[in-house]
């Protein structure tokens, strides 16, 4: 099988179709495009998500905290706790492990998230660090929540720029390949992108904007102004956008020229032959909303840059290239980072 995430078809056939039926206490379970599970705790709701870091190398501790916490933030919720698992190869040193734990502790401290448990082992079945985290947040049922699916006519908003995490990994783990092709200034800039990898702030801000119609569902939940959010991980902006549309059962049109990209990311991807729009990008958050101007204004008030990059449609999955050509938007495939 190919390296990277399973295709949507493989995921459905090999995994999801074989899972047991969920109980009534599970409000949202496993499905394509759904990163978080929602569990009914009576007057409260537990939201949880798990993710691995497999290509982060010795930066895995930094990335692992954010990748799961970002999923919780994509539900408009601030995470409160996290489980942390390290599987290290026999070649790892004690200093390597200490470094990863220190990274994770520093990032969790910045977010105000407790590391409440996990597991650590050395195993010869891995050749590099594999770090897995499970984050969770707990909310009252009076907390605004996204509708859960994008709607036809919703605008697609992207925060920050594309390729953030991939640029960070490349600048830290592959600097030797890049030093004669990309300026040291741009490499240093990309190496500082760990400061951008969290989407907790923008997720909490957008998720807390109550829908103008003050709609409640049959469970008594208030809806937020964003109908669906998705952080950009493996597969990049294109992959995450496709997953949002697929999960919602509708189409999407992405306008490539509207997707912001930093000079550092552009230069690094050009030098390494990577597609920045299909490059892992924790730190970027996608939002589907019918109130784009309102959401953009609220984010801007907090200094968070965001752009409208597309629209959800009744049709198929489309990409408008920078030259105006309209082509099919392909489903997610192995992330560009694996080419390295």
C-alpha cells in the first residue's frame, strides 16, 4: 500500500464499514471528514480527537500537541487535556526523548492544556519517532456549536497561509537540501512557523460567534456562525477542502489565486518540487460560513488574517487555476511531505 493516509474509498471499506454501531450516547462518531467524536455526558459534552505525527522527526513533540488540539478547536472549543504517546526507534537517545517531551510540555503550557497521561516505549518496528496524541475538551450544552456540515452557498475561509507545517518541517529537518536554493532569511522564517501551528484562538473565536438567526436544533444547541471547520493537516488545503465538501454531501469550487502563500513556503516548495496546496498545514483553519464578512471582521479584530478562497456548491469538486482554467479537484492523496 502507498505511504500516507488511506484514500476515502479505502477508509470507508477497510475501516469505517467494519466498526460496530454507535450507542445513543455518541452524538457524532467516526466518518470521512469528521475529525472529532462528540459524547453526551448529560448536561455537558465531551469532544475528543486523536492524531499521529509520523513525519515530524525531532520536532514531533511540538507538532503532536497542536495536531490534536487543533481538531478540538475546529469544533469551536478550547481543548483542556491531552494524552501523549511516544514510540521511539532503538536509535533514539535519552536526549532525543527528553527533547520531544520538553517540546510537548512547552506547547501544552502555552495553550493551557494538561498532559494527563499516555505511554512511552522503544520499538524496533519504527525507524523514526511516532508520536500520537488524543486531545479533549468539555463544554456545556449552552455553548454555541457548528451546525456540523457546510451548506450550499457557504463561503470557504482559510486562516493564515497554506503549507505552514510542511514548511516548518522542511526548514528544520531538510535544511541541508535547501541551503543553496533558499535564502537563510526565508529558511529562518519558516523555522519560526511553530509559532503559527495552533488554530485554537481562531477556532474559539469563530465558534463563539452565534448564528444571526439564533437557530437551535432539537437538542437545544445554539448554532455558531460557522457551519463547519476543518484544520488543514495531511493533504493540504485541497485535501481538507475536498473532505469538508464530501462530508457535507455537496460540491465545492476553490479559487487557487485566492489562497495565500508566504514567500518562504513558495520558495521551499519550489526548491523541493512540492505542491504547497497539498502540503500539510497545521496552523491553517478552514471555515464554511454564510456570514463570511462577519467572521472575517471578528478574526481581524483579534489580528488573525483570513481569506475567502472558495464556495460550496450543488455541483462537483472543482478548482479554478490561477490562469482561469477550471479543472476537477482531486480527492486527498499522500501528503507532499512524504516526498522528502
